[in-house]
């Protein structure tokens, strides 16, 4: 077997590298000066010495990584470059591919210093005689031209290219230069041999044989003429030229040559076989958007440069995704039969680790994702949240402000008229005196409006804007908007899910993050994610709200729990069933789901009231399948099971009928024994859809109301979590304890 010329010259260094380059420069300069002039040459020499390859971004795809269970980084997805470039490292490129490129493009590649003297002299002679057009480019020169985008059609451009190539060779090894070339050269389908390999042969470049390598390399001379798809005969002819040159240079044996020539090439039908694998996930597109925004906001780059970096800069982006969670979400939402019989229904879902704010999974649409950069409904659309707003902007703040004390705090469901605003419920009539727990389970409207009116609209808006940092709150959002979720602009699923994360994590809002850091192609950190935090609630408030939302999730009215895991959650439905939500959380994750139509038409019977719950339960059941139920945090100091007045919800006195439930004893006061009469609802409550601010819909599984419409999980009947603390007994309050 003939000896192969595969040995690569190692990267030059120090004095030897300098003098090699300088000597070549002088030789080239001496010849060129005689034809063109010293002034032009001196200018190009200055540019060459100022040239630094690191100043230019090689067009290579960026890579998204995730953290494995062992704490190591692994590849999640490649960021799709607009040129379909799939960067592949030298060790993955077959020697046959490298040798084919050298043989047909630059046979003295391993012996020159970036410029082939023989070919350069020929090009210069052709230029001055008018017989040629600046040919003679080496592989190194072609790389320089590609990365600098310097393609002016004049002599000075060619001179700049020559001197830059000499300097380029002083900083990179031959193998590195070949890696650049084979990843950025144009092979008729995007850039690079990896993209070409998948486009023409449907496999990874590392799996190509000699015949296939020669077929691809031959394309570069004239991509349209030698395209295997457009002109397979021409491609075959060119392939044999490449193979012949390889044999001539002793890169292959005669047997290898004959076998490659005889090999029957089988080309793809033009379908890019990596499309299914490389189609960016909704999560990847969130990362791309977030990284570009952060690069711009930090003042480091313009938007155009930031986009170029992300798509073509070969960045290493360390994401927060959990691939298993993301895959579970995609599997559920891609198959609409999992949750609806209406094929036109859309959906979006986000899962966040509430203790870090890291987004673990995100899907921005129902059904199969049709392409890259399609509408991402988890971040790009804003929809009215309906009653999911009540824990965040109404009852959580009311407990935090001491207006309400716990699940058995008393509210009144009754007809109200506030400056002409007369909200109704989704059911006929009113329920009268109710507990906070029942008001949330039944998603009653009038108690929510009255609570916000008492607390102040600006308090609720401040929580939404300043505590949860909801970006879509407007000046026009008033009492109806913040109490019932009829916000003028709406909210997106990502921000809304991050807001709900304040309940399981002890009351702290953490800005959601899809990545942790970004490294450039040289391994330097260029961006680190800075997450904001905001204290929203005390631990007492979040414990009490979590206790209530557990009752809500487990009630048959809502049906939002999964087996074997502690769950809490809240539904939301807007007028005429336009938008449906389920916001739920466990001791591990918080997940938000929205369903509806893109054109905001009402959901049909095919999308049942429990559609968001079905999605949530399907996903979360799989996510938590191998996780132990560790329960939510134990009761913080100040929260105890106490004797409460059945009429007022305050600490019971000797004159009160007593119920037992948990409450924040740091803020609750004693009942003064005066039990005012309240509105008594009619006994016949037939559910109906009401065309007012909120039309909260009952689950198909609901069988939980008696003939008066009161919940079967009322405060007096609810068994609260044991706190392990002593129960506060009713007593006779002093005047100073009266409220």
C-alpha cells in the first residue's frame, strides 16, 4: 500500500513562525511591487499585520447544553444557522474528506505557509497580462476570504488576502485550517460538509465512504453544475477527477480508486434529513430570544451583531432545560387527541423550578411544530388569565395585608353595585356567607371584586407590576381587570407561571431563566444570566394560600390533582370560554397551561372545561412518576389550627359558633360577638354561563355541590394540615382585641 501523505504540520510558534511568515512576505512583496507599486503593497502589509482572525466570527452554529443528573454538561440542540451550517470538529471528519479537499483544491497545502508561490506567481502574471482573473487561491486564502467577507474584485483585495493568509497560518495549525474550510465552504446546500452529507446522502459526515467524500468535495468548484441533485452525471464526472488526483498524490491505492469509481452513489431526494432532528424546539427558541435580548440590554452588541453571534458565532449556551421534562411536554401537546377532539384548539405550557426560577420545559403550541421561529404562544401571545388572577392579585395580597387571616376568613357572595359595575357569578344566584376556601374553590366573582375594592385597586396592580413583574399591565386595567382577570392586554404563560412559583418557594418571586451562561467560540464567558428576586409574600401567607389551593386542586369541581403527589392549583376561564387556564404546582415544580384559539373564538364542545387540567395532569404525572411525595413546607411560626367564629372567621369568643381551621395568629383578631346578618342566597342554583367579566366553567367531573350550591369542602368540614402546634381555644376578647 502506498505511503499516505496524512501527517499534518503542527502549529508553528515563536521565532520560527515569525521568520517563515516574514520571509514569504518579502518574497511575495518583491515580486508584486515590480508590477503594482510600493505604495499599495505597504498599505496591504500594514493591514496584514493588523489582521487578527479572532476579530472575525466564523459562521458556525451555536450549541445548547443542559446539565445531566451527574452535573455534567451535554448537548441538547444545535442553534440552526440560516446557512444550514452544522459545524463538525476535525476528529469527526474522515481523512478521505480532508485528503480529497487538499488534492483538488490545494495539493501543496501541507508544504506552503498559506500562499502557494507557484500558483501566486501564475495569478499575478495572469493579472498583468490580462489572461486570468486573480486565481491561485489556497485553502487558507479561501478561509480568510470567507471569514472576512472581503470579496472586492480588484488587485488590492487579492494582495490583502495573500498577506492575511500568511498571518493566518502563523496562528493556526493545518488541521485547524482544514476544519475551518470544510465547515464554511459552500457545497450547494448551505455551508459545510455536515450539512452537505445529510442533504445528499442522508447521514452524518463521519459515516461517508471514499466515493461519497469525493462526490461532495467536487461540488465546490461549481455548485450548480456539479450538484448531485441537479446534475448527477456532472457530479460523477467531477468525483472521478477528485479520485484521480488523490491517486496521483498517493493518498489512495489503485484498489481503493477502482472501488470508489465503481461504487454506485445513492443520493437523497433533496429532503434535508436532519430537519426532524434539528428543528428547533420551542425551548431553544426561547433561549435564542433571551440571549439576544440580554446581549443587547447589557450594551455589548447591537441587535444585528447579537443575532449574528447567536446564529453564526459558535457560542456555547448553557441552558436550564430538563430534556426529559421537555420531551414529556412535547409528546403530550403534539398529540391533540390527548386532551381535545377539536383539532383547531391551541395550547401552551411552561414548567419552572420554583426554587431557582429555571425554566425546565416550554412548549408554545399544540400539534406538531411546523418549522423554526413559528409563533411561540408561551411567550409571544398575551391572553386574559380569568380567575387564575385571584390568588395572585386578590387573596394572596389580602392575607399579606391582614385583611384576610386564613382559609376560613369570611366573605359574602351577594349582589353588588360599585359605581354602576355589577359583576355576576358563573352560576345563577349568590351563596351568601362563605369561607375564603370556598370562594376560591368555587371561583366566586363578587367576593373577589369586594376584596379588591376594600384593599384598593392600586394595591393589586402593584403586586402584579412590581412584585411579579408582569410586563403587560396597563393603566386602563381597573377593578374588573385585576379582580376577575379581564386584563386589557392579558398575560403570557411564562410570566404567569413564574408568578405562581412564589407560592411553593416561600413567597419569593424569581425572574425566569432559560440559560445560565454563554461562552464564545474560544471558551470565554461573554454573558451570565442575572436573575432578579422580589419578596412578595411572607411564609405565613404562602403556607395559607398553598393550603387553600391544595383544596382547590383536589376538589372534584376542579379535578387538578395527580395521584401520589401533593398538588395545588387554580383554574381560569374567560367570557364565552375564549381562554382556559390551569396553574398548578407540586413540591418540585410549577406548571402553567393555557388553551384557546389563536383568533380568540370561543372553545367548542370538543375542548371541555377541563382541557387545561388534562394537559397538566398528563404531563405532571409523567414528570413526577419517579419522585417521592415530600409534601409542601411545614407550617411556619404563627400559623396554627385555631378555634374560629363560624360567622366572621375571626378568633372565636364565647358567643361564637366554632369551626377549626388554620390561620395566621400574628394578624388575626378576636370576634366581638356581633354577627351581622348577610345576604341569604336562593336555594335553587342552576349553573349557567354568564356574559360578564368571568365565566368560570365547572369541570366535567364536578359532583360536589349540594342543592344550595355550597362546596362539599367547606371550611367547617376541611381537615387542614397538622402543624404540630397547640390549638388556640376560643376566649372572651378584651376591648383592645376587638376589630
